[in-house]
């Protein structure tokens, strides 16, 4: 006898065997018991959760010699055995993907006129019915609305949204659910006992997780692993065969991110890639992991039911949440999603992940700003942050020139403390130094935008860090209200294309408009680097430059690109 795969060998044969779909089987049982049987049913849901199996069981109930009844006996009923084997003349299973044309539907319309061969009903089970063509659906409408009394239709689909409303309205619809992780794990253990497989608990959990709610997929994976070794099935075998990332490595990466240890995170990524794991799958697993952390961080143990994991792993996630604020978790999710989007453009998954790890673990070197003598520095004690109404004199490398500051003077103000912006501190509103009130005609020119460019891009980073990173490679080139032209060097074409996305443009325009207090429209161009107005040498005769030089006894240094 030929080998029968586990998914077919352990296929449900009665409603009570159908796992995880009790909300459907109870309705069908009561409908059959009360003889209130519809002429058409529509079973919707993901793959491998029992739609076709339920259709076969329903066909057995309807065509059993002593039915309709849910108490049929397969061993004593020839009709039920034929339905199980798929050889019944009165129960026709049709693949909608390969029989999708109008000619096939016309054949069905002709055949429904004839009585069943020996069963009570002629039953048509159409799998993947959404694959039928529009013409085929139209040809089926009248027959589906008023079929002969001896005809029943059972449709199954993984994508009900593709079905015409006129088809759905003529059927009783049942939505099948994904099977929970715990239920699949229990089924794997039960099947392993019946088949005399030696499987450890971690391996069963890994298989269930990889199945993503599909019991058929879980049994197929178990079938593959059963041939791997006679010594039993272990979690290492599952991770190796499916290219999944071990739970321990996943927690190690998140721990490294929480501890701001970029080297450890990159080392873990290197180990994963060297083992032949899929970096794309790692990205998905990390997003899912941070999602679980977000849920538990928001609701604690009371929200644990939304995380379909064993209690032991939930406790580990709860402990790991102590390393992160909610803002940090949300930022991690956003950064990893942006890494996925970048991976689609660059066709490289590892590099965007490395960049994401670097962003999430970056501690910052503090922000030191020099106040203008004529303006005041305003501190807020509530958040511990500092709000500045001044500009920064710096070269293109971002270094403040204090080379002329040699002697201590009692007349000089005390130096400002370095302020490090952490994930858990509420950041202050952006202030770029304008004294005018909103709506009073704020005077904005290119020079002011250039001086405030770092502040403006920092405001963007609060909402989308990756966008700010790309934007920092550009520089203001031209401003004629309300149009601001931002230039990018030829080497930064990729950055320009990234910021030109419609959503990114709208976000930048909104933030710049709020910060500058005047409407701003953005246009991006590729320009020569020499056109960058922010890198032109400072002139000593400018009042602001002269004021800072006098205060700190400094001198203007050459720009790096001119040296």
C-alpha cells in the first residue's frame, strides 16, 4: 500500500473531529437536525484550516442512507466511504483554479437537471471558487439562485473579497478561523504519539509557529521532519529545515537593542546569516516580537491573550519590556518596517537590517548649542530638555569652532550642559528662533532656512527617523515662498528618490510649515555639491559671525571641502 501523508491520514471525518471551528460545526449540526438545509454554502478562510474537509463531512451528512443526519457511520455506509475516497458520482469536487471558464459552468448547468445516481442530493463542492471568471459567475447566477431541489452547492475560498456580491448574497457564508498556536501544538503532540514520533516540546512549538494557523501545514512539516532522524525531532531540526531564527537568538538581538549594544546586535545578525537563515524572515520575526512587546507593555499580563505564545515565553517578553519605553518599542517597529521597504528597493535585506540596528542602538553624543548674545536660552524643568532660540556656528562636519577661546573670563556665561535625548523623554516643540507670532507675516528666507536645517531635519526624525536620515544628505538650494528647493548631490540619487515618495513629501511639508510658521512646498533636485549654500565659507563681516567670534575670541576655520 502506498504511503499516505499525515495531513490526509488524520483528516477530519466527522464534525466533532474538525478542530478549532466549533462556531461553524454547531450551526451546521443544528441545521441538519432541524432539516433547515440551505441550497448553497460559502466557506471562507485561510488555507489548511478545514474548509474542504467540512464540505465533505456536510456531504456525508446529507447523502447518508439513513440521513440527513450527523450520526453517520463510515464503516457501514458505502456512500460515505465513496465520499471519503472522492469517488462518489453524486458528490463532485471541482477545482475552481483549473475549471474557471464559462464552458465548465455551462456543463454544470446542464448536469444539474439530472437526478442523483443513488444518493439523496447531487452536491457540487467548488474549491477556490474565487478563481472563476466573471463570465462564469454570471452564468452560474440563475442556477445558484433557484437550483433544483436535489442540488446543493458548497463553495470554498481563501479570498472572499474577489467574489461578486451577487454570488455571496445567494449563499450562507461561514468564516473559518485560523487555529491557535496552542491547539496546533497539542495536535502535533497527539499525532506524534499516534505515529510513535519522539518530539520535544520546543520542536512542537516551533512547528506550530511556522504553520501560522494552518493545521495542514503543521502536519506537512511534521511529516518532513519524521524522515530526518530516527532519534527524534528536536527544535534545532525545525529551525534548520525551515530557515527559522531560534527563539534564543531573537531574544538576544532584542536584548542588545534594548541595551544599546550595536556590536552585539550586528554580531548576532552575522551568526544568523552564517547559519544560512533568511534575513527577511528575521525582519518579520523581529517586527512580530516588538508587536508582542507593545501589547504586553500597554496592558501587562491582562493583554497576554493577544499574544499567542506559551506562558513561559510571555514571561520572558514581559521581563524584556523593562528595557524599553513604549516610545522605543513603537520606534523599533517603525524602523524595522522602513528597513523592509528599503530592502525591496535595494534588493538587499542584510544591509537595511544593519542600518536599523545602528539607528535603534545609537546613544548620541549629546547636543551642544551656542546661544546668540542678543537672545535668551530657555530651559524647561518639567521634561529636563532644553529649548533654544539660537543658531549654531559650525563647519560642514558639525564642529563648533572655539579654537580662539584660550583664557577664562568672568564675563562669559557658563557653558551649557550637554543634553542627550533619550527615548523616554518627552521632546520639546521645534523652535527655530523666530520672535514673530504665527499669522503676523513671518519673514522667512533661504539664509534662515539654512541656519535652521539641522533643527528642521531633527523635527522630522521625531516622526520618521529613516526619512530624516535621507533628508540630512540634502541641503536648501532655493526658496521663493512657498516653494523650497532641496538639492542632493549626484551620489545621493537613492536618498532623493526615497524622500520623493508622496507620503514622505506630505510629512516634510507639514513639519516644515509648522516649524517655519509659513506654508512650505518641497521640491527635490539633483545639483552640484558646490551649490550647497550651507557649506559656503562664513564671512567675518557678518554681524552674527562677528558677535560669536568676539564672545569666544575665536576664528573662522576653512571648510573641509576647500582644504
